[in-house]
């Protein structure tokens, strides 16, 4: 292995040990029953270094609107989907492999821009995970 490959492998291992920085998406105002969506690699090009992201924090600061957030597909066919009532926070970090995120407004009114916050990141590897990688 040449020195450039070794250096790249060392950098990748450091990134995996530390996890990724957080990537925040705030869907704009969304009409009732409408869906806003992102592709993680397109929205956050720097996240490709840490792909796949595996942790999502959903903050619904709406006063009345319930939302549904799904990953890797529209809500009807998504791999994982969560419904959050107004004024709710949900954190899910069970190795999701997030590629796309869809947010559907289930309420009867338009959501307020900036009131829904979705944070994505890759968790740091545990010592057990690092040991398995070295085998």
C-alpha cells in the first residue's frame, strides 16, 4: 500500500472514530398534506465522506400540525417512518443508513418555515465496532 492510500485510510478511520458533524435541514413552509424531501448526498455534499448517516433528530415546533418523517422512500413505502405530534422531539439512532428524508405535513394548515428541524449525523464508532473492523 502506498503512502497516499495509507494516509487516506488513516483519515477515514479518524472520521469514523469521531463521527460526522451534524447536518441540519429545515423544510420551508409546507402545505397541508404536502411532502418536502431531500437527498442527503445532494443536499449535503460533504456528508458523502461519512455515508451512510445513521442518526436522525426530528424537532416539530409547530403549534398544531402533526408531521410524518420517513427515510429512504415516501411515507407509504419507506424503510422507517415516524409520526410526530406538534411540539415533539424524536431521536432515532439505530443504524438507519439514511439516503433520503421525506417530511409530510399531516395537519390542516401550512407549516411555518423554520419550525421543523431535522438533524442528521453519523455516530462515532464504539470500541467494539473498531475491533471488528480490524479483524
